[in-house]
C-alpha cells in the first residue's frame, strides 16, 4: 500500500519499524504452538496456504 518511486509514502519506514517492534514484543511474551492444522499449499508467485495457517499462542513463563 506504500507505492514506490520519488513520491513514496513518508511513513513507510516508520510503519515497518512499528510492525517489527510489535511482532518482537509478541514473540517475547508468547510462544507459537502448532494446533495440528495441515495447510493446503498453493504455488503462485509466492507460496501460500489456501486454508490459512492456524496456530495457538501460549504465554511464556
């Protein structure tokens, strides 16, 4: 959503930094655990799951 070139979004780097900080904070507080869900993979330009990726977040001790 940020576009590129000489008129790209001035908040792009800030938004990416905020996102990385949020993910890092979540990973410090929670552990990602598989819930047994088997994703159906589809190969397009990038590899993705047709039925999503389901995980459970478990509080770290």
